[in-house]
C-alpha cells in the first residue's frame, strides 16, 4: 500500500507545473511570447536578422532541426541565420512576413511553445513575384528574466504548394 501511495504521489507531484499558473498568468505568458516572435519577424522594421537572433537563449545549447538536419551548436545556428540574410534575405524586395496560423502553449512558468505557419511574399531583384512559406515550432525557456528559444523545428513549404498554401495531408 505504501508503494502505491508513493507512486501516486510521484505521479501527481512531479508533473508539469502548468497547474501552478492561473488562466490570466498563462494568457500573459502566451501574449508575451507571441508579441516577441511577431516583433522579431516584422520585416517592415530594420535589423530583422538581429531581432531574430535575439529570440534565442543567450547561454546553453540550442537545438535546431531544419531540412532533414539537426544542429546543436548555438554558434552554428547563429551563423546559419546570418548566412540566410546575407545570401537570400538580401535579395528579397518588399518582403512581408504573414503569419497564417499561430499557437502558443504555455507548459509551465518557465517553458512555452510557439508554433506557426507563415508566408513571405516578396519580389526578386528582377521584380518577379516570389514567396517563401513554411511552418516553425519554437520552444522557449525562461532563464532569469528572459525568454529564449532553446529548440526549434523549421519546415519549408515546397515551392509548388507555396502559391496556393496547400498542404496535401492524406
């Protein structure tokens, strides 16, 4: 009987601390995470690359999965973001980041997950219309007073699906 009580106590006492949050606290955290991501990806403002980099945790490991690869080095991840803006972003004319769906799940007072789908219509240097699109999941952890991304998963929408935003899920 004592073992059963101990197991029951462990199962109920060692779960996530999400129950410690009131609905108002949960909503405030979700609003803060959503606002930070939207501000970082607002391409109408200057220094988008620096704002995106600022989303990530300042210390510790950051894991990023994208294009069938996984990177677990903060420096490599940061370099990848910089290279994107130096080689791809620099060629986008009048880009606009459009969130098509977003969700924020608050897991505990120190962890939350942002998931969103997006489109980035823009013009090429020749003036042709072009669009990038995809989905991302960002896992945030609060370290001290700052929320930072510690894990992410990015997936690009295939170019044939970009124009329609279609996803074939059978």
